[in-house]
C-alpha cells in the first residue's frame, strides 16, 4: 500500500529492502535469540517473588543466575539486532527500528544493574532487586512490543520481501 503512497518520501522508504541480513536460510537470528532475554528477565521477577514469599536463600542463588542470563542473552540479541539495523537500508531508515533499539537499551541498562546488584550486593535483593525486576519486565514488554511491530506492522525480516 505504501508503495503507491502519494508522499514521495513514504514511497522511497517502502522501496528499500527490509529482508533480514543476519539470518540462517532467511530466518532472522535476532528473532531466534530474543526469546531468551524475555524469558529470563520475566523468570527473574517470578524467582524474586518466590524468595520474598519463602525467604529461602536457594531462590537468591537462582535469581543471580537468571538475572545474569537475562542480561547476557540480552546483550547477544542486541549485538545481532544492531548489526541488522546497520546492515539493512529499509530497517535503518524506519523510525520504528530506532524506537525499538532505544527501548532495548533501556531494558539492557536495567537488567545489567539487576544482575550486578545480585553479584555484589545480594543482601539488597529485597526490595531493590525485586523493584529492578519489575522495571526490567516492563522494559522487556515495551521493547518486545516494539520489536513485534517491526515484524508485524512493517514486515521487517519476513521471507516475502521486495527481494523475492
Ligand atoms: C539495540 C538493540 C536492538 C536492535 C537494534 C534490534 C533490532 C530489531 C530488528 C531490526 C528487528 C526485526 C527482526 C529482524 O530483522 O531481526 C527486531 C525484532 C524484535 N526484537 Fe529487537 N533489537 C534490539 C534488541 C532487542 C532486545 C534486547 C530484545 C529483547 C526484548 C528485542 C526483542 C525483539 C522482538 C520480540 C522482536 C520481534 C521478533 C519476532 O516477532 O519474530 N530486541 N529487533
């Protein structure tokens, strides 16, 4: 629809390639990786609630690994996402891609703080870690929502692209 848009700038954007460059057989690697930070960040919130409820230090240890994995996989997903953003003209030119990248950076900053807090100040997990987990989960939902918009609203990374 945007290809026949009366505004020439919109037509110009619609004409640019939005196929994934960092992909296995056309399947975007970023989309394969993002499930891990999303799952670990939200699991950390659940683990913190278990710790709050039970007081069992087992959950403190589990939370340390879960928050670390959320941050680590988030970094990995962000590196691949950034390569995609820089490599593909139709992704780079869309404001929605940069909105998603900014939301993802907020998520990484919060989940990095959360992981660091558990490593260096585990005694402050209640309440500070729990609050960071709530914030990280909200940031994950926001970043994930914007990532989904890139795929489902803009058609980024779909196998049916202007290249085919
Ligand atoms: C600076 C960092 C990031 C950039 C530049 C970026 C960029 C992108 C791009 C270009 C897409 C479209 C699909 C593709 O071509 O691969 C996308 C999709 C997506 N991104 Fe990111 N991303 C970043 C970090 C993250 C992080 C940390 C998360 C974790 C919450 C995330 C969650 C998603 C989701 C859920 C999708 C939709 C995937 C699908 O529905 O299949 N992104 N991102």
